[in-house]
């Protein structure tokens, strides 16, 4: 049902005007003499908004409510004698808006000017920085759409100064916005998505575009704020992502060096403690159900939770034993769920359980060969957990783990899958000693998304529709009490196993 423009405007005004002190801004400039004005809305397809006080009167035709929340209204208005729409804002003064919010609003104004220059034959139909939680749309971005005749393009952009996570998440939110516009039927054809990121911020997005279906049009741009136009990036080139394999003989050499220490530490809690070489380093770490408590480097063993660890000598093993006893008391399936040690490193805990029994995820996975965080990545590239295994047919299997709901799960997984696929095509796994004695299948790796069944984000299926058909994706939902033992409550392939070339 179409929204009545008069009612929409009145509802927006009721949330701001008349409750708290406010001010009026037109085209980015404060309008004096109208603070705490009264208002009247005269109905129509373009309702007429009157604002007046003892000193001044203002009347504008409202063509669109661009943005409205409890503190701020942004309207697109028509002004007598001007052909180009203007911008009218009503802002509550009782709450200072966060600098990040002001930065995004100012950026949206600059972006609007850029779009007019970059796409002169297209009309900007909307532009907003307001969050839309109902449709999983973040307020960290400016989003809108351009129209040319019967064709539209979704626009999503991030301001300079946003976090790396915001920049890297732009593809996820951009596709959700594209899908939202197509669902709203704003134009007969919504051709695709245009992502506009600050200069130097598109590396991860360019990399992930290789995992998008070829019939999904995504244009990627980088924009330097002092430049008149944004630069179109080659979306087929991929990002310059540093990824490499550490030779297994190097890993095995490090583990051999700590063999006696490893046996002594593991004996303190054999069912809970494991050890591993830290990816991309010459360090060995020990974890209790995934929580790291000791690390060895260059002949020195250090113990403690967190970055500040004390060196262990022959006389100080008692401190290590005391810490392991404390971890064992709290990091157990029937432990106090509110205790910090129980709650810490949930995904690492889940990882150790999958490593111990990968057949729970898929009975065809070979328990003899499951590697953690292989290949290795540059610092800052990844903050999530992933495993690499192989099934009975020699097919590589990427396993992405999450203990809590995360909208970015699917494209973090695609990121890892693309790196694994690249190394597979180079023959690197055989060359560096992985999966010894196994003949690897040349087909694309399988991708398993693993999380407690109720912790998958509701938008995951929407995002999966935009992935390349080359990526066989299986969603594996686990029991909520997975610490007590892994049970699969749901296993769903994006396409049937036969179509994915499985089994």
C-alpha cells in the first residue's frame, strides 16, 4: 500500500516539533528567526509545510521525506522560482548529535554533489544516512538510488574516517540495499549496485566481488574528497590481498621443539588443552577450550590471560598449574554461564570441538586433515575463525565458524574461500605439504557456514542469492548447548548437492 505523503510528513513532524527545542536548516544553513516555530501541513500529493514564528514565515512544498528519526527530519522541498529541489532539515537541539552522525550527514551533502557530476544524465531519487534495522540497513553508510528513464541504480557509500570494518562491510550492506530497492519496485529495472568508497579503502571489497554471481552488476568507485569525480575501479581485477601458506615442515619443526613442554602442559587437563602454531609466526600457543593461556617463542614459555604474560621457569610452574585449575573449574559445559572465563573466546571453544570431530559437520569430512587458519593472512585482514579440511572424495572444505549472530558471516566466509581457491589453483597445498597422501579433487571447495541454529542472521539467505554459483554453500545449524556436545539440527545446501557437484 502506498504511503500517504501528508500522513508521513505529519508523523515525522510530531516526533520532533513541539516536544523539544529545535532549529531549522535549509540547504545546510541555519534559518534564523524560526527556532521553536509553529507549523501547519496542508494535504496534497506534495503537501505544503508552513512554519511560522513572531519574526518569520516559511512555506515549502514537500516532495519527499528523505530521513526521519527522533532527533532529525530531512525533507526534499520545492521553493518558488527554483527548479532544483532543496533540502530542509528540522533538528532537535536538546541532544548533541554525535560527531560521527554529523560527519555522515555532511558527507551525504558532498556525495549528492558528486553524484550530480558523476552521473549527469541520472536523477538522484533518494539519499539517506538513517539506519533501518527492520531491513538490516546500517546508518554507517549513505544509501540512495539514481534513476534514468525506467532504469535505476542502487548507491551505497562510506565517508572518509569510517572504520576498516565499515569499509569492508560495504558489499554486504550494498547488496541488502539493492535487494530492498528491487523488492520495493522503485523502478521497472534496478540494474545493479554502485559502491563509492574513500580512496584506498576498496581493497577488501574488490577482492570479495570475485565471489558475486556474474549476472549481478556491481560498479566499484574510489573517491578522493578534493577530486571532482570518483575513479571507477576494475571489479574483475580483485583486491591486492596478502595471503600465503606456511610449509608444514616448518610447523612440524616448531612443534617438535616444544614436544616435552607440550606433553607436560597437556597433562594438566588432557581433554581441554590443545596446542598449535600461531598462523604466520614462529610461536606456539596453548589453549583451554580455545582460550589461550600460554605461549612459547624463541625458547621462552610465558603464561597468563591477555597480552601481559609472565615467563615460566622451573620454579614457577605452580602458577601455570594454578591457572589451568581455574580454567578447568569454569570452562566446562556445566560451568556458570555468567562467569567471564566461561563466556570468553566462544568461537575458539567451538573451533576446538569441530577440530576434534569434524564428521559432526559432515560425515564425509576426513578427521585426519583439518587445519586452522590456513592460509595465513596479513595482520588486520581477518578477525574470524575458519578451518580447512578435505572430504572422502578429496574435495577441499572451507568451514567458517560463528558462535553469535553476525551479518558479515557470509562474505567473511567468501573472502576465505576465494583465498583457498586461489592457492588450490596454484597447486600450493600439495607443494607445501598439506593433506599428505591425499589426491585433491580439482573442483571448487565446499563452503560450510557453521553456527548455533538460532544465531544465523535473518538476512543470510538474501545475501546467499547473490553469490557466484561456483561456490557450493551449506548452512549448518548446531544445537544451542553445543558445549555439551555438537549436534546438527539443520543442514541446508544453497543448491541441491547434485547441482553443486557433491556426492
